[in-house]
């Protein structure tokens, strides 16, 4: 319940909605209570005048009108409260979702290394749906239940205090029986939620890789794995539901005995003449009004159990440590500076969570405007250097600096706005070509977008699309070829206009023609910028200013291509392997992620 109270605190700006719902629910309870009182009066009048001559019917007619008014008011108030509750629920969902999304965007890369995308999404949908559904039900029913209960007890006590005492005993007894049920139910609900989240994660992963699944004919296996998760939840639900409903039978059985006693008292007292028929009718209706909250409470408790489970998952994510600052703002245009900047790695060591060091004592510098290639075997830490420079991870020791300022002393948005990246995987988004080129500079004008596309050799193929720059490219750019996607990625980096450029195997997966077109765009992009190139083709490596070779996570050699060609080190070995025609040497060449 503490987490639900925290949720209310997060959404405290919605208090006008809460207040409106409370007021309307109390008014609904009031109209509900008017109905038995009006029926009681009408019953006494009708019974008292039954069989008489010249009976004045006007009081009965007016009571019927009053009953109609109460029912109409009840209908209107119920729907007003329902409308406000629906709007409040959506606004609350929006608030919780925005905060959850903002939190996810502020989490370090390590968090996402350990989570499936679909699991994160499924957890968000499930937990927030359960929380908002409960709060809507609670707001529309709880206060109405309380007023109905108190008023029913008060009116009943006026006529018969023993009946009021029996009614009052029901609620603490019901809550006690529910509390002793809760702990086991919560544990089983957590087991179900874990299976749902894993299944949701795999579902999203498979849909995102559907071409791979189909090409390896693994549809049946994926369906079986997915179905097994849900079959596990079915068995857990059987256990959970059987336990809950057996306890509910016990709870309701006890309550039924108490209501038996109440109705027995009402009927015997009326038979003895202690109550009029009107009072008997009134008490029966009041008892029925009082028992409705008891049985409705079972539904509310069930919803609250799910909401508490969901809120724990929600706040578990919200409690994750963020990056050094909250969600970075969208970089302003002023952050995209011209010129270049120097980069320094000083004694940097780093290892991923749960593993050993990937990099150790890495030290090298890149002068402003210099082009430096990083060469090493696959898995040797080349891409990790890129992640560290972007601030996606923090070094375990050592320091990385830009223009002499340590990354620890710079804001994350300040660091990332000064670095442009072209990855091997272009990582485009669904939407238009224009939106993807302007992703890093959303304030760019149409003319600037077109200019960037020209520089990236992308304008020609874009113009051949019927909608041009407004063409939809599908999820991850699926409607584009590999070379087209890469040229869009280059245009995106050109438009960002960052002083530091990272090329992470940007052309290694392209055919010769596409590579040539992309490389021309990259050459324009690298002009005047400090460039860090993760080695992909020897032709590119040979044109850089210096090469840094990485071996076993450490810097092995640093020098110009000509210098390292004569040292007998990694780069010299690559040149030798390239010149060799043997299958063994070609295989060795690919261990370096190098294409001749």
C-alpha cells in the first residue's frame, strides 16, 4: 500500500479530478440512501391506508416523484463520476508513462545490456495498467462505500442497535480474512508477472528479427517457447485462483452466517410488532446497501493486489541509478559547433559487468582535426572505446577528456552533442527520410537537410522516391537498401555538425558500389573534423594520419601507416595477410574485422 500512496503523490497534480470523483461518489451514495427512506415512507402510507375509502393519494404520488428524482440524480451523478474517472485514468497513465520513459532514457547503458527491449515495454504496460485501473475503481467506489456504510449503520442503529453491531463486525472480519490471504497471492502474482514479462520480451525480439526466424524455419520452436511461458502462468493461475476463491468461500460463508442472523432479527422483530412493515422494508434495504460494499470489496482488494504488484515493478525501475544527470535536454543548435576538438585517453581501464577487463591502461591522444584508426582483433575492445567516449559507460579507472576537459566534469548532453557517430548498423527510425536525417538537429531547415543529403551522396536516390524526403522508410529503414540506409546515416551525422566524428565500421557490410558512394560522403564529413575510425577496410586505414593497434585490451603500437608497416606488428601482419592468397591467411584477416 505504501507504493500506491507514492503513486498518489506522483500524480498529486490531478487532485481536482480526485476531488470531483469523491464529491460525485458521495452524492451517489446519498441518492442511494434516499431510495430506501422514500420506499419506507411510501410503504407505511400504503399499508396504513390499505382498504380504506377516500384515501389521499397525493403523498404517495409525491413520494413516487421524489423516488424518480433520486434515481435520475443517481444516474447523472454516476455518469459524471465515470467520465471524470476515465479522464483522470488516462491523465494518470500519461503521467506515470512519461516518468517511466524519462527514467529509462536517463538510465546508463549497463541497464539495457541486461534487459530485453520487449520485457521493458511489457513491464511498463502491465504495471501502469494495473495501477491506473485500481485507482480509478478506488476513487469511484471507496468513498461511496464508506458513506453508505456509515449512514446505513447510523440509520440501522436508530431502529435496532444489535443489528448495527452485527453489521459493524462484518468489515474488520472481512479485512482480516483478506490480509491472511494476501502474502501467498502476491508471491504467485510475482511469478506470473515474471513469466509474462519474459514472454513479452521474447515476442518483441522475434518480431524484430522475423526475417531471421523465417529464414531458419524456426517459427514452430519460437511459438512453443512463447506458449510454454503462458502455460506456466496458467498452472500458476490455477494454484493462485484456487487458493483465493477457497478463501473467498470461507470469507463469504462467515458473512452469510452474520447476514442470516441480521435478517432473522428483522423478521422476528417485525412479526412481534416491534417494527412496522415500512421499517422492516427500510432495514432490509439498508442491510442490502451495507452488504454491497462488503462483496464489492473483494473486487477492490483483488485489483489492489495487482496494483501493488505492478507498483513494486514500477518503482523498482524508478529506483535504478541514473546517469550522472537527469534526462539530457535536446542539444541546442549552438552545441553543434564547427571545427574540431582533441581527444585524450589516459590509463583507461574498463570491464563489463560480470566479466573481466576489456581494456586496460589504454593511453593515446588524437589532435584536433587528426584522423586516427583503431585496429585490433574482433572482441578486442575497439567498439568499447567508442562507447566510453560517448559516455555510455564510465571507465573503471583512468580518464577520457575532450579539449583537456574530463568527461567526468562535462554534462552528458554536452559530450554527446560534440560527437557524431556513423555505425555499421545505421539504426534508422520509422518515419520519413527527412525526419531521420534531421534526427540530431530537429531545428534544421529543409534546405539544410537537402544540403546534408547532397554531401552524403543520398539526394539522388531520395529524389527517385515518389514522396521524396517525405517517404516513409519503415521500421529500422526496412524499405531502403543497405547502402541507402548508410548514406542517410552519413547525412544525419553531417547535419549534426559535431567537431568529433566516430566511424564504427561504417562501410564494412556494403558492396563495392555502395561503399564507394558512402565513402565519398564520409570523406566530406571527415574534412576538418577529429575522426576516430574503427578499422573496416585496409584502403581506409592506409589513408589516416595515425593508427592505434589494440592487443589483449592494451595499446600495442601507435604510428603512421608507413611507420607501422615496417614494425612487424599487427598492422604489418594485416598487410602481409592481404597480400597472401592462402585460405588460412584470408581467415586470419577476417579475425581483425578487416576487409581487403
